[in-house]
C-alpha cells in the first residue's frame, strides 16, 4: 500500500502511565517530522488542561488539546480530552466520546510493514 504522506505516533496509556509518556517523549528528537497523538485514560470529570503544562516541557513538540475536525500538523503533539478517543480521518482528527470497546487486558491488533522511512503500522 503506498504511503499517504502522514507520519504519526500514537500513544495510549492508562491513568498511571503519565511517567512512561514523559519518558518516551523525552527521547523523541527535536524537529520530529511527525504528528504525535496521546490518549491518556482520565476520569470523565477531570480536565486534560492539567496534562498540558507537563507535556509542554518537551520543547521538541508544540502541545495542545485535540480539537474535533481540526487539521493536524507535523511537529505537534495533540492530547485527547478526558473520556474521548481520537480518530484520524484524512488530515483531520475526530473526537469520539465515551468510546469503550476494549476491556482490561484486551489488545489492539495491527500489522507492521516496511515503509519508505522504516517500519510502520497498517490495518490497525
């Protein structure tokens, strides 16, 4: 399958995974030519605004909340609001509210294939 020209990194974590996200982001190079999406499990009544200052310390990526229907850009990190998941359609990010199809212990399946810039995921 030919590349669609979208280089993305997708990170999903449970409520206790913020340190792992911090660690991973600190290892990404400045000027990363990709878009990073983070979905952090938080209580629906909490606010992702508390995550922004912590993730903004990673100066290599501009960090903001994902906005429904907004086109995403390379070199940016987008955070899902609490109780939302993100769907990438074309060059836009869509918020999917309250979506809970995975149970604890279930996995996300995908194929790893060799792409023009190295390995990449397909058939997620």
